[in-house]
C-alpha cells in the first residue's frame, strides 16, 4: 500500500539549513531560519521564561491531561494583550493550540464547518497558509499584498473583497507580515475594517508576531479596529516568537461573535476538531506564559526583553535602509517594514551567487530573516549584495 504514495518535494528551508550546516566557512550568514537571534547570533531562552519555568517546577503537582481546550488560564490571560483591556469579553472565547500553525488550522477548520468555501489571501504569504487551506479542502483565492513600490496593496484587497461573497473568509496578517515585512498602515486598517463589515466577509486574523513590530499595543491596532466593526471573526495567535517558545509550540485560537450561542458552538466545534487532531495541546510553554502574565514583575521583565528584541531588529533595518540603493536593489523600504522578515528582489542566480561566493544563505524567494544580521556581519552582507547586484 505504501508504495502507492506519491513522492513529495523536499522542504526548501530544511534543505537550506542542511547546506548552511555543512558549510565550513566561519563567516557564513544564515538568513533563512525564522527565529530571532541576538547580536551574538544566539536564540536564548527569555529570562522571564526561565523564572516562570523555575516556579512551575516548584509548584506543578500533576501532569494529568487538561482537555482539548488546554490551559484556559493561559488563554484568558492573553485576552487583554490581544484584544485590549476594554474589550467586551462576553464576545470572545478561545482555546490553546499547538503553536500558531495549530491555531490557523483550527480556525480554518471551524470556518469550514460554519460554511466557508473559499479563503481569500494576499500573496506572498507564509507558505504554510496555502498548505493548510489545501489540507482543509477549501479553495484558495489570492490577491496581491505588496505593490511594486513596496507598500501594502490596499486596492488589491478592496478588489478581492468586492468580488467576494457568501462563504468567503479573508486571511489577514495582524502585523509583521511574513514574508514581506510590509504591513497595512493605520489609515489602511481604518478603511479595511468598515469595508469588511459592509461586505459581510468574515476575517481570520493571524497574529503571530505581536510586539516585534512597533510594540504590543501598536501591533494589535489592525485586529482591534476590525473587531470594532465586524460582528464575528476568528483569530490565530502565536507565542512562539514573542516569548521565544518555538519548540514548545504555544498558540491560541479565538472566536469573536456578537451572539453567546454562536460563541458556544464555535468553541464546541473547536474542541471536537482539536480532539480529533492532536487530542490535547502541549502544556509546558503555555503554563509558563500564564505564570508570566499573572505576575506583574515577570510581565515587566518579559516586556523589557521584547523591547530589546524589537530595538535590535529596528537597528538592523535602519542600517540596511541607510544603504538606500545597492545596485538595482532598493534598500530604503526595509526601514519602514516590520518584524523578522523582508524580501529582496533577487534572481535565483543572485541568491545562488550569494551562497556560493559569500556564504550568505537565504530562501529562494529572496526572503531574509533580518535577525540573522549582526554588527559583526551586516557590512559583509551589504558588500555581498553589492557584488552580486
């Protein structure tokens, strides 16, 4: 039976990791893997997480199952940070998911059960978005997210919404767009929110990088603006980046409605889907986040560490942007973008030359993880770009 399985293409990012690891050059640069790195190139555990884990070690007295909903203390502790301190909590409920990926999958499966037929999505997008939509058996309708000038293409979104109808869901990145780093501006969100309400299209907002763009409050602007206008929405949230909990897979799925019965049904369906998918979510990372968010001193420590991350990435962006133009590569737009990622307009030949001649490793799409750049290698990177441009 298994011999009938079709061969699957190798994951390009995993292949890139192997190539980088095998490269003996001491000055090689890894811009492919999507994790935060310090100026020394490390991806450390947050000090606030370490403190929370120590407390968890001392106080946790059972490893029994929590149920498919996971740690509801964690889920509820996140709500004021995601939705705002004044949000009507009778409109929202959530459940834990294994990372942002699990949250997106859960949101799309709940939408499917609710009657969704198509997912509208700006491109480029995180590659796993399209794979999840396909796995759920829904149709994917794409529109352009980035203009040739490097700004968010509001007109393309408007056109997609104008052509949308009953059974359509639009997937939007809340902040720090992956892979482009190009976010909708506040003025654009101000236009998007009422338009979604007018068209009756349900938004699914993927908020995977809150705090890594302009700050926790600023990065939630678009989501909160949308929720102030629409009667219902789905939200996929990840703590993997803003708490550094990549391998612990910490995410949450939220449904927002204006009807208590609809909210209860959304959660009941979510629990059923979760039970059949992963049964119970992993507990450890979510428990650590709950401890942090319920302790004002640990919360302050976590936010300070997040500020340091954001400041370092902003420094990298500012330095890259100061180069203005490297050959035919416009660098200025990188300074106005947000988060871990940006895309450079490089050909496959240029990307190969960067790798072979200079030990610079990046995705074939031209996406770079700017956190892979440090004071020790950023000038080498700019010189390498200049060489291949």
